[in-house]
C-alpha cells in the first residue's frame, strides 16, 4: 500500500511566514511528497520556497480535481471536520487521503471546512479543542500509524516563554513531547518577531 497522503486545500491568497513554517513542518512530519497543497493560485505558487516546492506536491488543482487525477474518488478521502460526529481512529487508515480545509489555527475558529463538507466526504474530528494545522497533521499521522487519540498527550493553551519576563499564551491544543508543547523549529523566533511587531504597531 502506498503512503497515506495529507491534502491541504489552501483557502487564502499568498503564504504568510506562519503558513510557510507550518507547511515546512508538515513535510518533515509526513515525509517527502506525502503532503499535497491544492488550490494554489499562480502568485501563491510563486511564493512557495524551494523546500516546500521540493518536499510537497504543489498544485493549482482543487483537492477534488487532484484526487480525480490520481484515479481515485471521494470514497478514498477522509475529511478532517471539527463538526463530524465521529472521532478519527486507527481504523481510518483504510482511506488513502486525509483532507484539511485550509489553515485550522484561526482564533476564533472559522468554519472553513464548510465548502468541502457539502461535497460529500466522510468526516472525522480530532476532539473539541482547536489545533494549528501542523499539530492536526501530526495527530492524524500518529492515528493512522496506529495510536488512538486518547493515548496522545496534549496541553491546552500553553504559555510559552519568549524572553525573561515575557511570555504569551497560545490559544490552541498542542502535542506534548519531552514535557513540552511540540512546536516546529523556528516557531519561537517567529513568535518573538510577530510579538515585537505588534508592540511596535501599538
């Protein structure tokens, strides 16, 4: 059986530094060419750095068009849907693709999966607490590899230390690894820069 594929239906114009960081982390977590970024406009494709272009499948096709181009159909795709009645579990590895509707880490959450839900995909959720998309990908990868959601250790809304006397609370759920929230390399540096820019703006 070929490797499980993770499809991100890109639902916004352009690539922010945060999105680039998350996409880069997803590639690292799921492996070379197992991440498919769909619905990329020409200008967004042009913004993709080499590591993302080389490590992921980057396409202007929609998720449905891409799956069809691979000779597959909706029945082969599982939609990660916070509103789904069933929780994802290891038996869902029978699907070939896991589809995410855009970036999940909006605070407050926006129902960006709605546009995909109406197409008739089977849906699953990963619990009631909002995650960043790369965290959701890491959780889903662990589940299709055989680990149950309830056996994964999480921390909700962790407070991350930026500098001495300066911290920020993240409004999401994260995997815990070695006693700490699991975040990608470069995350804290980008968070510091973003926080500094917000302070300068104010």
